[in-house]
C-alpha cells in the first residue's frame, strides 16, 4: 500500500484536517529542509483529492534564538546577537529581520517546489496571543513536564525549572533566560551569564507576564503545544526527531498528558544526505533548497523527495544523480500508464503531479543533455525521428522544459564526463590495431551511406558484430578522435550532427 493511501484510510473524512510543518530560520534552507515540506504537500494534495476538507500551514520558526554563528555572517558584527530571537536580529541588508532574510530564500524554494502551504510566523502567533492558553497549561504543569523529560529522554530538570524562556527585558536575549518561579500571572527569571557558550546572559533578574510574545516555550514543549493551539491533525518529522528518545516521542506524551489532545497523524521521513552527511542550514553544509528547486522541475523534485519517506536519500549533485532521477521518474510514468507492472511506482508518479497526467513521448534526459551539445542538431527533429512521428504540442513543451533543465545541469553540476565539445583538430590519442581496423571499415561504409543518425547507428552496430570488436573499444575509438575523451552521446547521432566530409576526413586522419 502506498503511504498516502494509508494516510487517507487513517483519518476521519467528516472532520476538518490541518497538515502542519515547520522550519527554523537559522540559515539558508538546504535540500534536506525541503523534503519535509514536499512530503507534507503531497499528503495535503492526496487528502484534498480524496475529498477531505483539508488545509496546509507551514510555520517559520523565527522565534528561536540564534544558537550558533551561520557561516554566511560576519562574526564581529553578529556575535553580540547570539541568544537573541531570530525575528529580532537585523538582516545583513535591508530593513528585514535575519529570520526574514533566510526565510525569503527558502520561501522561493517552496514555491519552485510546488508547495502551496499558508505561511505563518511563530513570533507573530506568540504576539497575537495564540499560544497564551497553552503557555499557562505548560507553566501550571511544570512538575509533570519535568517528569516526562526524565522518563522519555533521561533529562533531569531541577525543581525550579519551568518550560518557558522570556525575552530578557535588559539585553533582549531569549537563549540565556531561565525561569525559576511562576505565580499564575508572571514568571520570575534570571538572564544567566553561564547559560551556554553561545548565549551569555547579562545577569538581570526580572519578573514578567509570559503572554503575548514576551517569550516562548522550549522546542520540545512548543511543538505539542502548537498541535493543541492550532488543532493540527497531520504532521511528521525527520529521523533526528523520531528516533528513540527524540522530540517526537516526548511531544506525543506531552500532547496526551499535558495538553489533552491526540497527536497528529505521524509521517516519518529519513535523512537527505550529501556525501553521506546530514546537512545543516546554519553551518551552510549541503545544497541549498532554492538552488535544487531551480535545477529540477517541481514534479520531478517532488518525486525524488516524497515517493518513499522512510527511505534515506543519498544525493550527489555533482555526479549523475540528476539524470538518474529523471530515469526513475520516467519509469514511474510508464508504470502509471500501465506499460510497467508496478502499481505503487505509478501512484508515486501521480501524487507528484499538479494536474492530471497525459500520455505521450518523452526523450530521456541524458539524451537531451547530449543532444543540445552536438553541433547542428535540431533536437525537435531528432525527437520526432526517435518517436517515429511528429511531436504533439504537449510533447514539444515537455522537451523544451527538459532542454532548459539539462542546460542548467550541464552548466552547474554535470561531471566532466558528461560535458563534451567536438574538437576542431584531431586530439592526441592512441588507438590499438582493432580500433584502427574498425574505423577504417566504418569510414568506407559511411562514405556511400545516408548521413542520418539511425543509418550510422545501425552501421556501427552491424560492423561491431562483424569485426567482433568489444563494444567499449569500438565506441571509445569514435569518442576519442572526435571528442578527445572515451565517452559521449550515442555515436550515430553524434556523427550525423557533423558535416559528412569533416567526419570522414577525421576518421582518415586517425588512421
């Protein structure tokens, strides 16, 4: 059963559903950050298509403290802001906050990825009093929350610990404040100079109302509190949250025992790794979400991120990952239209579409990338030749889109092996006797044949069998004398893209 079907069957269609997800605005969002947003978008669309009354809200967690120095910022300028709420720290440029500065980039990625969620800002919800009730519940039940911390994560909180961080009235920091008393109306706190290495408090002692944006709940308490306050019914999380002792386990317990609500339907998803490493927004490690959303169309990106949430995605943007993603996507398309017997793969294709798919010819992405590098090739004619008929308007549009994305991949990420240029003069290469014999006979055969990709392709393969040369040796001989490298596009179409006299002369030169 595909994961969205299980979701649909688990929820009550008579009740309004709210899909929720969030992201901390502590740096430029990476592609791993985007995975959760896209998975929740797919869940939202699946429920909507199934007839549910459903909406999707994405939360920008801009009320968190800056707990580390993002590599993009000047430490001399921003070091003093460590511990302050991200929403209150000025951006490097313009009048916006640092949170808005980072979120603007991620918001573009969300749009490019086809995410249609309503954006809400955590700081705004706190200031509007949306969390006042749950803040009071949390403070009134601080002793019970301490016990949950002990049971779930093993963390032993002192008896004077309270689940709230006010903004210091003197220095403006939120990461260094510790509440030690609650009288039902105000919290007493200290801005601790030894709170953390990244948040040096000023030592101020104060007393303030915890409501209307004067502070916030800690993350592990804030998450289930938000479920209660906003009535979220569907929300998953990455592996670092759902593993043993993680914040999801604690949030579920706090939701039921403290906030008196049922936790949302859980969609667990695994890591998105670059070179085997988990990415970090603040550390600047990994491909940015915006960059990746610009080099893959949102249907293909959604397919990559959401087809199997519990599967770890290993991604190397500078390898052959992008062509392989397209090949997998095209295979899923074949499954959807019934040409491959793989129902779940067909469903994975369908949930990533923004409109009902229509059947038709598609040129393989790698072939598009090769074709646009070949001189004097009309890719539309090449596609029509491969299809065996004229392209429809839909097929032309799809091909034009692939051309756009193939160019982006070639310009920014493609390994050197995939980028080529026909050499104006014969490269300094060495051919063995078998390769020279193969090229000699090939030149003789092609001199009197039609100069089309299919004709040359057939001639190459027939001659390869006739001479019994190994396929790798035969094709390397062609690529070496024309491209100066041992790999390249389909040889028949490469040669047909060249002037016949030029190609035959080059073969003779190589002998």
